[in-house]
């Protein structure tokens, strides 16, 4: 019976049972797409990562939700790199180890910071953002049970991609986020019409010392809401920097109301008019080790 080493890692947190969980399956080259999708459904997490060989980078990975493959995601990237170190596939080189990870969206540069041989922070540099045309705020907000008055008065609603297209919805306050009642059917219809994967609603205030707080809704996410979304955090940062709503460095928070608080340190690289990339950094912890028997 074939066995595949497996770790489950909580990303964007320093303690177990917080942040966003991701299953990391090794030796993924021996699995076909149908089996990868079946495993992702079995894991029933927002994403499952499969480590595969790469000819362009130090390592490769593919990410599957229970509904299908996605080209790039943030918390699986942090989880995958953490798992590579934990299993000895990636050897640390002092306090900072540089590594590259190939995803279907492209190759991501990653820095692994460590103290005393233990990983303390993993920083990925996401791809240059692509901004789509702004959307009318009212119909989008209605999908989430909100009114036009909940829209941020100075920031647009629109799709931004740093590898995976995601709808950015800035709102006026934390209270707007509290009142969200998402309509999954309407969201799927909107995503199909506008060709985006998921939606990131956020306010320019934190709940635990950060500068932003967000709620994220995605097909395939457990309960439809995602605890912490690294890729969308990068897209959000690009939007905020482009419109001078926030400085290039800040702390993003998400997941607290789900009982899985997470945070990331964010830095936008380059000037507002020519963003070169977005660094999104966070910690991770392993909560489960085992083997997948197929």
C-alpha cells in the first residue's frame, strides 16, 4: 500500500489551533490530479498542499481546495516551507535561509528566518499585482448582506491578483464586517461573472493591535469563510498602497471571530505607481504528523 508522508500545519500563527490549517503531502509527483483532489476533499481544509519536484526552483508545490486546484495561495506557502524544514527537506542556513518555490502562478522567492535552529518567520514575495476595472459597490455588498453605505468612501471595490484573482471589498468599519451575512449562491454567481476566486472584505482597523482586519469568503473553504488568507492579504496591501490609504508596511489580522486568530507582517515593494511585489510574512506550527495510506 503506497504511503505519503503528511504534516498538518497551522499558518500565520505562533500557537497551535489558530491561524489557518493546511495539510502538506510529500512525494506528490506520484499522485495524479484526480487523486490530489480526492485527498483535498478528504482533508476538508481550505487548501491541501502537494510537494512536487521543480526544474525552475528549489521546490515545487500544487495547492488544491476541495473544489479544485488554485494557482497560488499564501497560507499553504507558509505551511509548505515550514513542513519542508520540519522534515529535513530544507536545511536552514543560519538566521536567514533563501529558497524558491514554484507554483502554477510562477516562482516565489521566500526567506526563512530562524533562531537557534527553529523557524520564527517565513516571508514570501508575491507576484506583481494586476488590478482589474472597479466594480459598483452596491451589488457586491448586497451579496454579503451589507448596504451601499458600508462601502469605504475613498477606496474602490475590484478584483486584484498577485497570482490568484480575488475580489477586494474595503468597508467603512469593523462593525460592517460584524454584520456580514454571506449568500453562497449569489457569491458563486458573482465570482463566475467577474472571474475571481474569492472575496476579501476588510476594514482599516484591527482587533488585536494590527492595522487591518478582514473576513474572507471562498468556494471550498470550510464553512465558506477562510480563517487567514495570505494571498488576499498581499492583494489588499497592493490596493491600499496604490491608493495611499496605508503605508507600505503594516500588520494584517484575520480569523479572530472564527476562534482562529492569525496575523501577517506585510510590506509592499516599489512605488505606488509601479509595485514590484508584496512581502507577506508569518509564523507557523505543526499540529499533526503521519502518513497517508492509499
